[in-house]
C-alpha cells in the first residue's frame, strides 16, 4: 500500500513543477491534506498556477515581504 501524507511542503529553489509533478503530489496526499509550495520568484509561481488549479481548484497564492510567494491547496475527493 502506498503511503499518503496529511501535509507536503515543497521548497525546491524556484523549480517550476509540471503537470506530472502536481499529479504525483495529488497521489501522495490524503483527502483533506494540505500542500504548501514556496517560491521566491513571482513569475515562476504564476507559470504553474493554471496547472495547480487544474488539479487543486482551491489553489491560492500569497506574497510576503522579502519576495517569497506561497501557494497553498487542499486535496478534496477520493484518493
């Protein structure tokens, strides 16, 4: 049986995740689980926002002083 997680933190040097990466996060996450994804580059975060929202419709981003951008989303539905 595959392990599933309540929360996943992604903080990998502003790497843009593609659809398969986001699908993998979805597979690893329990229903109701939370993903926090940190970037320091607003442009790169925006590049992947549509991909995240296609899998996690409630994806939201928040900008912080100092340049960090945090995207958060929750998994809803069957695992």
